[in-house]
């Protein structure tokens, strides 16, 4: 039996039927469109700036209402004109573990006290009822690619705000209301998806769900794209890149979407090139996090860094490049100087597109996704990105993908998945030599036809850190 199911098939087999569903859908559509206009009629996405008074309100409200901040957040009484500068100096960090340990201590009391939760464990019908009545909380979680996922709840208004933030990104890149949109998402990555599916469908958005990537899934999504001819195609870069590989192998064309928008993982140059070749459209990158309310930054047509959404997210970086985020409009669970675990370079500059402000460059993925060189220094994804790009361009590639594993600062073992196995041995040699030269550690690799890695968000660096003397290799 196929592991892949299109939403259409899922809906056909679902117990929700007929008039009841139609009424519910029209109510959702009215509610969504009444709260904020969709798409093109929204105000321009960029530029954005941070309102210092808004930041002060967030800090004051958090200290007054939220138990965790009442205990730990230092008093902050800067004048509005100096607020952002002074905030940069504030000796406070919110760690992921604190969110993982007890989410309720980070919620405003009104929300923390509510008991009705929309959860994927319940039927879609029951969840729809709760969603329409309002007041219920939506259970949500992160992908959990680097350990156990974060579980948290949000209000209906926050779910809608997340949706609108994505719609505004699409509109910024040229999608217009009424045009086709396809999101390729991995099943299980979003809780309460039964309800989300119904809501998104009612608004004309298609979610293509898959459990794992294979040829059959690629054929299905290709058929869907031919039928829908979407303007916007969205998904993880690894997922879209796998599909691109299939389309190129098969010589199977699809009508070019207006653009593809990648998010959720580091977008490698070789992936971008392949997606552009196969789908015949430009590829843009966005940076988003579930617990931070959705998208934080997006590439403009210049594609030289991602413009930060400064009105809703105050982004800073630690000296080691870790990205810190303060949410400015996440009312039920404001996150303050939240250590995202992601690395990037933050610059303030005027972009050739005309927008001046904060930009994120060289997004490097998770901070724990690194290799160690012979002196124990961290080597991040940007190095590997460049290395794989050189292999891809250098005539020994192209590559479908790669995975690197290392214990401590020992031998790097890697797997390359070349598009053409005949070209692979030269690529192996090139990567091994480069790692030995640049990191000063031994490296050995294999050619594989499929990469062995966990499902979910794709990672490409795996560390097994062991206590000194505890080598198991
Ligand atoms: Zn720009």
C-alpha cells in the first residue's frame, strides 16, 4: 500500500460529510477573510521596522503576567528612544530547554488556564467544532529534528496570524489571491492537521502530504502540479530537490510555477540550482520557526540574504552566531531573547532592492550541526555548503545529497548520493581530500543510492559526542 496520500484522498475517506462540512468551511472562510484581507490587498511586506514602544509593552507585560519572566527577567526601564539599544545589553536568555520543560510557565495565565485543546488525536469533526466556537487552544509542535520536539499551544488568532504571514510572503513574491498554491509537507510535522487541512482547503490552498520520499510520491506530486498549475510551490529544500531529481531523471516536465519557496532547512546552492533547473522557476528561501509564530525573514529578488520581519520579530545574534529572537506579536507566549539553536550572520544594510534594515546571511542550520577540526574548532554548514557546491560544479558531481558523521574530533565519515554513480568515485575523493586538507582530520566516504537518515527535517551533519576517553569508534 502506498505510503503517500493526497489530501483529496484523505478527505474522501474522512467521516466528515455534506452540508455540515460545507457550512463549517464557509464560516471559516468568512472568519479568515474578515479578520485580515488575504494576499495582494495586504500592506507591503517590506520594509519593516521595530516599534520600541511595542518592545517595551512586551517586556513589561511578560514580567507582570508570565510566571517564568516574573522570576527571571530583569527589570527594564529604558526610555523608548533608547529601548532597542538597551535591550541589546540585557543579560537575559531564554533557552529551548526551558520551553521544553514547562511551556505553561511561559503562557499568559488566561491561556494557561484553558483546558480545551484542539489535538490531532481527536476527530476532525470535533476539532472543527472547537475551532469554530473559539476559546480552544491549538496543540502545536516543532519537527523535533534535533531531539524531542517542542510541544506548545496557540490561540486560533495566532494560527490565523501564522497563515497570514505565509500568505503575505507569497504575495510579496508574486502570488495573487485565487492562484494555485501547493505546500509539500511531511505527515506528522503539524499537529491538528486534519483541521488545518480543512481550513487551508476552504481557502484554496493545497497541502500535499507525504510520509517519505519515493518515486511514487514524486509521480503523484507531478500529477498534482500539472493539474493545478500553481503560482507558488512551497516545501523543504530536500523534498523539492528530491522531486527535482526525479523530474530531471524522467525527463518529465511540469508547468513552471511562478516561484518555489523553501524553508525549514538550510537551502544548499546545489539544491537551489537543481530545483530551478527541474521546475523552471526561481527559488527563494525563507526562515521560519514554529514556536516563533512562523516566518521571520525572506529573500528578496536579489537573493543576497533574507530580510528580517522587524515589526514582528526582534532578531539578534550571539558572538558565536546563534540567532536570538524576541517575538513582538505573540501574545499568549512571548519569547524573549530566545536561543533558537540556529546560526546565521546578521547585517544591517541597504539592499539593492531598496529595502534598508536587518538581513540574515549564511544561515547555517542548527548550532549542533557542525564538524570539529583537528584543533577542536567548529566547522559549520556554510563550509560544507561551499564544498558540496564545488563538487557539484566541478564536473565530478552532481550530487543528490550528502551526510557527514563524526565522533568528537575524529574521523569524518560521509556518504554521498551522486546523481550519476559513474561520476561518484571522483567526488568521493574530492570531498575526502578537502576535509583532510581543511579540517586536518581523516575522512572516508561511501557512495550510496539512498541516504540513511531519520525522517522529518533533513539534517546532514550528525555528531556523536562522547566523554573524553569514551571512544567507541
Ligand atoms: Zn533586498
